[in-house]
C-alpha cells in the first residue's frame, strides 16, 4: 500500500508539469500571434508615416517649383476686340480668345450649371480637390455606368488652364492640386466658375463661353437655350472631337448626357429637359463667319493707327451696315455661283460707301473660309476704262465741256495704236457720248492733250495712292489700283467735289466704356470745282442713259458711273453712284487667267444693280450734284449746246492748232451723236466696257 501510495505520490508531480507546459505553449503561440499582428500594425504605421513624409516632401518639392504663394496672381486674359456694325450688332471678334469676358450674373442659370453637372457635380462641396469624385469617376469608368466623369475638379481644370502646360504627368497633377487649393482659398466658388467659363477652350479658336456661343450659335452667351447650354457644357471634354460644326451627332449625344446629369442633380426641370432633347441644338452660321471677316481684317489693319497698346477688352464701332453687308455678299456669291463657271470667272469684290467715305459694305472675295485674301483692299488690278473719268476731268479742267466734240478715229502714239472695243470709229462725237460708249481713241486723245502727268495728278488728287505710270496708256487704265481706292475717288464726284478718305472705324472704347478714339470729320478738302463736277456727273450719267451701264439703271434714281474692261477680258469693273451711295464691283481671277468675255457692262453691272436696288430701296432719291445744269435734254441737244458757255480754245486749242468749235458748229455732230446713240449702243451693249 505504501508502495502504491508512494508510487501515486511519485506520479502526481509528473502530471502537473504537463499541464503547465500546455498552458505555456498556448501562451507562447498567443504571444507569437500578437507579435506578428503588432509587427504588421507597426509596419503599416511606419510605412504610412514615411508615406506621409514622402508625400509631403514631394508636394513641398513641386510647390517649390511654383512661384511663392504670396506672389501668385491669375494671369490676365488676352484682350478681345469686338468689332461692331453701325447698329451695334457684333460683326466679328478678333484677338486670341475670340470673345469678350462675361460675368456669371449675365448668364442664364442653366448655363454654368451644365458645366458643373457634367464636369464636377460636387463643385460646391469640395475644397479644390475631390477624393470622393475621383473614386466615383474611377468606379464609373471601370463599370461604364452613368455619365463618364473625369477625376479633375473644375478648380483643377482652371488651375491647369491658368498656370500649367497641357502635359499629362504626375508632377503636373501635383502642381495642379496645389494651385487648386490656392484658388479655392483666394476666390469664391462663383468667382472660380466665372474664371473657368471665360478661360476654357471650346475649339475652333474660341476661348470662353461667349466666344463659343458666338462661334457655334451666332448669339451671345446670355441668349443660349438650355439645349445649347448643354452642348457647350459637353464640348469642353474634347473640343476637337465634339465640335458641333464638325461632328454634330457626337455633340448632340454628349449634350443629351449633360441634360440627364442636370435633371438628376435638379439643375433642370424634367419638362425642360424633355423639350431640349426633342429639339437638340444645331450650329448656325455666325455673322462673323462670312464676309464680315473681311471687314474685321481691315479694322485690324488700321486699329494701330487709332489706339496704342491695350490690355483689356475693347469694342470697335464701324460704319458697316449689316443688312447691306449681307445683301452684298449674297448678290456677289449668287452671281458667281450661277455664272462663274460659264464665264470662267472665279473671284469678285464689292465696296460700297457713303459719299463721305464711310464704308457701308465690303466684300473681299467669294468665300472667306476658302481665301482670306482681301481683293477689295489689297489686290491691285488694272481698272481699264473705269479710270477714264480722271482723264475726262483733266480735260474739263482745261476747258472742255460734255458737248465738246472730238474725232473718234484711229490714233497712234509711237508704235502703239489703241483701238475701240468694237473696232469701229464713229467720227466726230461729243465727250458725253464718247465717255458713255467708252471710246478708247477719244480718251487717248484727251490724255495726250492734257498730258499723262496731268492725268496722274488728277487721279492722285482724288485719292488714288497706288503708283501710276505717266504714259500714253494711262488714259485706258493700265496702271494697277485697288477697288477701295477707285470707289473712294468716285466719292468726290458723288458729293460735289470734296475728296474723301475711305474709313471704317468711327470709335474705339475700352471695356469700361472709356472712349479711346473718336473719328472727327476730315478729308482731302475740295478737289473738284463744283461746275466741273456737274459736267462729269452729266457725262457719267449718260453711261446709264444710253451707254455701257444702261443695263444697271434703276428707275427713279439719277445715277452716274463707269464700266471698265481690261485687255483680253482679264478684269471687269463697274463703279457707279447715286447722290447717297457709291459702289464698285470687280470680277476676275486671282491668277490673272482670262475670263470668257466678262465685261464691265455685263456681270459686274448686274451685280451692281442687284445690290444697289436693295440698298436704295425705300429711300428718297438724292440728286447728283450739278447734274441738272448739264443733263442732256431728251428732245434735243441743241438747247444744251446753246445754253452751255462757249468753251475757250485754251490749252486744247493750242495742242490741236485750232480753237474749240463754237456752239452752233457743235450742234450738228451733237445731234448726229444723239441720233446714232440707240443703234450704236445696240451693237456694243452687253459686250462693251
């Protein structure tokens, strides 16, 4: 028993250590588990701290690459030049942005909301960088659900546009975030949104919502509809791909996404969205997209003469009438579209101005989008017979009258023997008839009588500034000039003899309304004696009565002017005027290729009449200065001849070797000229110049 007892006592101690060992092992395993968890937690904390330190260092480094915060400032927006028509409507914008700065208060509420809905729906909640928005964008882009959104906030996009390049790097994104935080600290949400709307790029050279509204819809931003606002809001994601004038289906699909987002956020009522979806926006031809750009180019050419350097938006008031500009563009393009191919004429230009030089319409070519070269102001072409009024004026100033007679017969100057267009010669004719029928031999004789230098000086006195060659052929318009010069020079005939300088700008104002320039009346002074001007108007009036411009006559109006056709039908001109408007038309080809018998008396005269009929519609006819005194009487020219003061022999008589014929001797050829007018013009009409 003792043995058992002892044996039992000996075994008891052996069991206890076994239990203790098990607990120790469990405790050891717990410690090891806790040790690993602790190590993971510890490592995570350490890594996190190092990550924060590294991120802080990275941010500090990239922040150091930026200007000091206290020196940061929003860069000035490049100034816009708004070019206005005479009625205050917008003709075109010029400058790097394409439109003026607008206040967010000017805009309909749904326009800025369209950008918030599609680009940054948490714009009013975040502090410049939106982690929630970034995660949402990642999730939506991965699952392809809902409206696709970018991770950048509007504030970040503005920071990029204002301060950074367009490169896509981690470095730029960090700087973008830093600058976004600064913008949020510096400006209110509405100020940030206004800056964004005025700086973001919309494609087609349009920076800012105003420029985009004008470019795509032909209206100011404050007038866009909900559908148009949605299209503009969707456009900024990819301006080149989504521009409505390039890819309308894509632009409308994107606009539908914007409208859905606006409805979801409560930015637009469901019924309004329904209407906008049923009537999606479409681009229109903005007024600045056509011929008005030729006017804008002219304005920019002369603007430096009126104002110095400027760093804010300005408005330029012009003399151009948008109704006349549109009419001129349509008439010219319609004529060329209908008859250009048949007559092999590809280009044209038109200038219309008041007799004081104020340009009312200016078309520099058939299609500005195809060619920006301004044929009205820059192209120099031979004017042909439209130059003859300067020759006749020189002769009048040396003693001739409309009823002075000259011989229409072959003439030779050295080896040059100019001929009439018809290759016919009518013998003794009055200057009135010779100019009306554009007889070359008479013009050349007059040019020789007064001298080529006198002809050149006469043209220059009236405003021709291009170099002119003082030779025998100057009488037939062989020196090159611009259409604008010619129309300006004819203005002196229309206004009674005062030389004019064509102008298009009347005033320039700053964004705040300060007047930077205002035109004062100026010109060249009197350049034609009133009596001489009356005689010239009487002779050029005959062009419409019985001459080469008869096709262009407008009933009820006294008109005067001259046609012109250059050698081999290269250029065709028609310049004419009423007492209130002077208009010139040129047709030809840029490369000098010959047309198929286009003369001043056919296509240009047709364009001139179509335009002037619209331009003068509803106006009270204005008499031409001095015309009534020298007008040819329908019943007889004898009364005119007898009423006219006898022309002195003067220089003309000395050159011819005999004095001017007295009035009784003039009456017979004058009557003959009158009798032959009808038959003569029948042969020339439509093909003469």
